[in-house]
C-alpha cells in the first residue's frame, strides 16, 4: 500500500529514523566547545618561537645599503631565532627626509647621463622600456616625461576616485584598481625620484615593517620605541627581542627583558658596545648582509635550549610546596610526643656496649677469641 504513495513512505521512514536515533537530532542542536587546554598549548607554542624586531632608524639608518634588501636580510637573520611576528621601526621627520651620500651621488650621475644623452654624445645600447605600457624610448628623460604625463595622472585619478567613493562602491573600486596601482608603484620606484628623501618609509613598509613617525624632538624616537618594547614584554607577545641600534639608552630595556627570561639580540656596528655586552647575541650589519649571522644563530639557539634545560633541572626549596606535598612538620612532633620512652632497661644493652668498648679500637679479634666468645 505504501509503495503507491512514495511521499507518505518517505515521511514515515524519516519519523522512524528520528525516533530510533535521537542522538543525531541532538548533535545538530548541541554545540561542542573545544577544550581550552589545546588552545593554551597552541598559544604558548606560538609565543615560545616568536621574534619581535625593533629598529631605531634615528641611530641606525641603512645608509650604505638599499633599504629593501637590508630589511630582507634582517628578516632572514631574525627568522633563524624563531617566527618573526612583528617588525617595528621608529624615526622622526628628519630621518625620512635625509638623503644619504651614496644616493646623492647616484642621482648626480644619472642627471649627467641624461644631459649627455640629450646632446647625443652617449647613446644607450638597450632602449628604456616603460614597465606599465611597454613603450620604448631612447633617452631616460623621455621615459620620465612620458611616465609623469600619462601614468602618474592616471594613478592620481584612480586614487581620487577611490577616496571619493563610500561603502561597497569603494570596496569594488579598490578591487578593480588594485593590480594597476601595484603595477604603477613597482614601475614608479625605478623611474621617478621621490620628492622627499629617498623612499625609506615606503621601502620599509613594502618589506613588512610597521613604520612610526615621531616629532623632531630629541629622544622622541627612543622613547616611542622603548614604550613599544615594554608593551610587547608586558603582553608576552614574543620570546626573543631583536634590537637594531647602537644607542646605550636601551640598556635598561634589555636588562629588563633578561630579568623576564626573554632572549635578546642586538644588531649594530659597535663591536664592544654597551648593548652587545648586555644582550645574549650581537651581530653587525656586515654579518647580517653576508649571511654570517644566520649561520651563527644555530649555535646561539642551541645554547639557549641548553640553558632552558638546566633551569628546569635546578631545584629550589619552597616550604609551602613541600608542606603541601609531604604534610606539615607538626605531624612528626605529635608522633614523637606520643611515643613512650622508658628509662629502665634490662641491662643487656649496657653490658653489650661495655663488651664492645672493652678492647682497643686497633686490636682485631682473632679466631681463638671468637671461639671463646661462642663457647661462653
């Protein structure tokens, strides 16, 4: 009968299935939470291997090296000590507007080459190619003019359009122009000259650093960087602190980090500086760029592991813990009071003591003495 009405048959089977297996219906309604123990273990494991990098740009700017390459090498060396969780850099306006001597010389040479190319004295073998549209030019100055007149204006129009939009339209425009804007930035980095400085902040941000700009007051960057380091230590966000500086004002922060059982690494050019004497390990910029610091980091991490194992093996006496584990000391006093010590003895013990003490300590018992004692 039921095969004639398949819908009724399906409903009956579903009702029977629900009644026979109530656990399945309950599982849909119940929400099981994960145990906190696993979450805490994951958090502790991530914190134990985390590294935080702090860069004092006022004291140690990458003048002799390209900023992006210096950051990549620094991050590679820091990753040898653990997972790099955060990279922070602080500087004032003067540090970002300053142009190193090597960069000034390169710009002067480029300007001289442009003049010679315009006069026809020098001709480049390979043409200058625009990395946005692909057009070719025989002089660098024509490439720069083309880039400014066309691509820079288009980029500015896109930026204005995104800033004027709101809500979902803004999100759509960002997704629409993201590839073009990224392509423009990569090309402009090689063609255009930065209006302020030599693009230090942009290069650091491109490499993954969070860059903080402070006022031009003295020690403003040091105070901001020190506060940031203390905040990281208070929240226990990292187990290893890497500081790029030669400023002795950070000695107190490094000592505080060591008191909190944190590892410290210093990158600076001073061979016997105050920071390197306090820190667990110290490297120079030359060692960072050549990759020598990454090789030495293996031995440093091994020493840290050995030190942690020795600390775990050390025993310290804690009376409260001992009392909880093995009971209070009053228990032994009560037992000693309950014991009944009688002063009367049978005299056998005293006689035995006199017998033992009768001979001199250097005289040994012979076999005849032993036989006589047995016969008695």
